[in-house]
């Protein structure tokens, strides 16, 4: 017979976990502090402009499809997406533009033409990235690292034999500098460290695995926008019987004799057999498990970077821009030193521009574009964010105006800002980090909190702050690991 289960939070992992546990016959209630599901994966509307508020890059759509298939439904009739032919446009300070296309032969030609990088170097790096993915993802992404059975499995033994090739001992930048002649290509491949909020000059070369997600498997776009991932999974959860309680923060997880007994909200005590926290793990221990012993070492790990986002309604269409655009800093090393060593923002930041109206015309009025303009910033350590935002806005506008040959500020007709403090307030993410812990040292992957508590029976964890890490695909896999190990 199934158990009663409380899930704290309806982030992407909370939704996926609810869908999976419902399939296992459990009675699932999701308590959500906000009035809406999705956590970071939400949207905002400013006048005639719609913006995906958080994640913009969609990879591994099969992890969404798996949730429909689990319930015997055809994903295609519930959630539509398409593969992108052009993954990202890279703009360099000297005027060079690289269009990173999905077709690998065309990609190699494009990079070679623009930078002189021999095609064989690019192919070799892509092969290495594919090798890392094939060797490591079944172990590090799909399994709990906190079960002996994982380390005694065939998968693990096959990985032990290849350890040296995983580049744990060199940084991403060292590996990429060894792979490519062109500094521009090194910068392009170093950028993948930011996909989990890390620093390519500190993070192990193993993180070169990330580029395989885009170049080997593909970058995608949900045809109704990123927010449709939340909407679709919320609808699926409701369909399979999950109950949602919005505007209802959980204030305590009740433990008795080392076992979960339920959760407390403004409505009182809710008796539950099991509890899954999709709330950031640091906040879970600090706010909901005040009287329990804490895994101090795990909770103290350095957090990932955060982000500063300007949502701009732009009253002009820039045909040279794509869905994903990067305007690189002139000094990438200095930019990361500012973020990770000094806790400040560099005055020439790399700017990421996401424009969903290039794919979904009704996201902006005719002849206009919705610019999600983002820079990586340190997580919140008490900086004066008003000052940081003011300065960053000037520097971003200066950079974009120079590169696009147009005064951008005069084209802004709608504006809103998201900063690390708002991210923390809206989703409980410790220090406003986007991806939980950073991966800035070779042990990071092993120092995330497990998907279950070793001390409290019946307590589980999913989401970007626990194993296997942040980002939509990994959050979805954290939910799978919880369900696979649910007792
Ligand atoms: P979260 O989204 O963190 O949500 C947690 C939920 O729990 C929230 O709804 C919160 O209200 C609720 N909650 C917290 N405490 C309580 C409580 N006590 N009681 C009840 N409810 C509670 N990922 C990508 O894959 N691609 C990207 O391009 C990308 N870009 C990003 C850009 C930005 C600006 C941000 C912010 C994130 C980005 N990410 C990206 C990361 C991705 O959004 C996250 O890793 C993922 O969405 C986190 O999901 P989660 O399940 O951990 O829950």
C-alpha cells in the first residue's frame, strides 16, 4: 500500500518527484510557498512582452518525456518542443561572430573560418566531451553516489579503468588551452562552466562533459516557451492525482524518534509518512529542521554564482540576433576572478541575451523583441546590490550599444530586474545561487547532499541544491533518484 507523502516546493524537481511517486501508488501533496508552481522556472509579463524569468536553455527533453511515458501517455500530445539548428551566436569584442550551429560539419567549418582553429582539434574536443558523457553520466547523473551498490556496480568498475582521462586533475581552462590554438575557441568552450555556475579557471576539466549536451545531443526550445515545461508538468501532476497547496510555506518538518511524522504549515500539522524537500537543502536544515543535527561540511560548500537579469522590452527588431546570444568579455579570466575571488562584478562582463520572440513571435509586439539580458554575478554575500545593479546596467548598455551600433537604452520601453536577493526571497536558494553548490573543485560532485537523509528515516531531498546538481536536466534526475530509492 502507498504512503502519504509531503513534497515541500513545486520547483521542477518537486513536480517531477510528485509525478513519479504518484505512479508508485503514493498519495502526494505538494506544499508551495508561492502562489504559482515552478520556482525558478516561471515567467513574467511586462506590457506586451512575455519573458521566461529563469532558465532559458533546454537540453535533454527526454527527461520530461519520460514522465509522460511513465503514466502511459504520449508526450508529444502534451508537451511540444523543437531542436535548434543554431545553438548560440557568439559576439567577440573585435567584431568576430561565430554562429555555433547544430550541424557538426558546418560548425567545424564556421569555427575554422572565423578563428583559424584546425577542424581536427574541434572534432577531438567534441569526441572527448562525448566520451566523458558516455562514461560518467550513467553513474554521476542517474545514480545515488551514497549507496554502496553504486560503487560496486559494473558502471563504476568500468569508470575506474578510465580515471586518468576524466581530467579531474586539470582545470577546464588548462584542458581547453591544451586542445585549441585559438583563444576565442578556448573562451567558447570555457563558457560551459557557467552552465552550473562554476569558474573554468578552477573547475576540473571533467566539466568539459557539458558541451556534449548541446553539440552531441542538442539544444531545444519548447514551442510555447520555457515556462511551458512548468505548466505541462503541473498539469500532468494534477492529472495523476497530486494535490497542490499554494501560498503555503512549510515551517517545520516534524521528526519523532529519528523518523519523519509530517510537516507544519499555517494550517497546522499535516501527518505524513514521508517528506521530500525540494526546498534548498541549506534552508531546509536551517529553517525546517532547527533541532536536528546538521551535515555541516556538506552545507558549508561554496555556492555557485548567481545572476543579474534585466528584462527589457525593446521597441526594435535586431535581425542579426538569435534565440541565444553571447557578447564576450575582453578579459574572461578577470571576469571570473571578480565573480569568484573578489565577490564583485567586472566592468566588462560577458552578456547573455536570450530573445524568445525570435522563436515565438507573440512574446513581443510586432517589430519589437523581448530581451532577457543576463550577466553572471557572485552569489549574495551582502554586497551593495543597488550599486552593483546601477553600474552593471551602464556597462551592459555600453557594451551592447557598441557591438550592435545602436543606442540600446533609448529602445527600452519596459524593464524589470532580477538579482540574487530576489532569487533567494522567491525560491529560498541559499545566497541566491542558481545551481546550489559550485563545482569549483575536483571533489564537488561528491560533496553534494544525498537525495535522502542518512539520519532521519523517511526524509528525502530533490532539486538543484542536492545530488546530482543544478539545471533542469539534473533536477529532473534528482527526482528520479529519489523515486528509485524511495522506501
Ligand atoms: P526551485 O526552482 O529552486 O524551486 C523551489 C521551490 O520551493 C520554489 O517554488 C519555492 O517557493 C518552494 N519553497 C521553498 N521553500 C519552501 C517552503 N518552506 N515551503 C513551501 N515551498 C517552498 N537551468 C537550466 O537547465 N538552463 C538554464 O538556462 C538555466 N538558467 C537559469 C537562469 C536563471 C536566472 C536561474 C534563476 C536559474 C537558471 N537555471 C537554468 C537553473 C534552474 O532554473 C534550476 O536549477 C532549477 O529550476 C531548480 O529547480 P528546483 O527543483 O531545485 O527548485
